[in-house]
C-alpha cells in the first residue's frame, strides 16, 4: 500500500503548480476562457500521451461516460468558483472549495462498499478541516483577495455550487477506480480535459470576436501551461492512488498543494508567512504521518479484493471483464 500513498504525495506536489498557475493568471488578469482553454489543451496532450503507456480500451463506453461527466463537472466547478471570486472574498470561496473534499469522502463512504472506515479516519478529516481553517486565518491576516463591505447576494449560492460540483468531481475519480480499476487513467483525464478545453476555447474565441479583441496573449499561454502541466500530471498520480480509501488519498492530494502553494506564494510573490500559515504547515505534516500510520492499522484486503490501479497486466487486480 506504500506505492499508492507515494502516488498520492506525488499528485499533491504536482498540483502545487496548479495553484501557481491560478495565482499568475490573477496577477496578469488573464480571462478565464483564455488561460482555461490553454489549460485544457496542455492537460489533454499530456494525459493523452500517457494513455499509450498503460492498458486502455478506447472503445469502452464506461471510459467515455466517466470522462465526459468529469468534463462537465470540472467546467461547472471552475465557472461557479471564478464567478464567486468576483462578487465576494477570495479566501472564503477558497476555503469552501477545498472543503468539498469532505463531501467526496462522505459520498465514497456511503455509496462504495470498499470504503471501510477505521477509527483513525475521524482524526484525519479533523486535521484536514483544521488545516484549511488555519490557512484561512493566515490569508485573512494578509487581507489578500478580501472584499470590503456587504457581500453580493449571489456569493453564497455560487460558492455552494463550486463546493458541490468539485466534490462530485473528486468522487467521480473514485467511481472511475471502481469501474475501470486497471489503466485508463490517462485516457479518462484526456477526455475530461480535452472536451473542457475545446468548449472553453470555442466560447472564448466567439466572445473575443464579438468584442473585436485578440483571444490569446502571451501571459494567457504562460498561465495555461502551468495549469495544464500541473493538473495533467497531478491527476494521473491521483488516479493511480485511488486504490487507497478516499479518506486517505483526497486529504493528502488536496492538503499538500494548499500548503505548498502558501510556501510558494511566500517565496515567489513575497506574501507574508505568518503564524497561522506555519501552524497549517505543521498540521499537514501531522496529516501525512497519520495517513502512514493508518496504513499500518487498517484492515488488509484479501487477494480477491485487491485493486491496484497501477497494476500491470498479470498483477493482482481486476480486469475489464471484472475477473481477477
């Protein structure tokens, strides 16, 4: 079980680049459609190339169903989140979006029979939630992204939409692990990002044509490249880690990029590194240690239950026909 946990850590580290991409997009004021379409295109190329190095059946309808649903959820989550940031405090919408991880964990525990909870799961979730609110306190001390005055009436409905759609998107990754447990990671994400990128590119190009504007500028490509590379590589690692319970893999994959992003912002953009952010760093270290310890005490799966997502043909796993 150590390899899936390593994949979760690598996924979290890769997703730090996504945070830097969003930060760069906000600094240069890149429109969502501009950097978002480049984001989708770069992530598509990366994940599509990876699909040739793992078992993939492009004719399997389950692959296309999961990929296209994931694309719709991804665009809805991004759309609600970016619009919420325009009418309300950035730090609040950031907290609610990351708390959607808890929704994914709950859905997995309710609907997936293999998601067996142990007594350490409650402390893991508590540490994750505590880390988010601790980092939120640090962001509020900076005052960055805060909206002064009365919050727009649409802010909370928009934030709630981002929470739901992002949470269901993360849960969809667990569904993919159950439906297509061997391979198909790159193909699934290629369909997801490819469809999203194509739709965003078409909508953005039409909008710019009506306004007689240049659709893409250099800074749009810079932000999109960071976003696409980080998300493409990160989600491949996350999918390979999905043989772990959601209560382990999702807090690790979401916790690392959050704290890594705070450290990167302090170094690259000279944002203050205050006591609350230091406390968040300590909490994510405790979270990682607790997930490793959980691996030692959790009930071991029998040979018939093993579903190693990174398994090559011939290893213990479940093939496309559901046979061992």
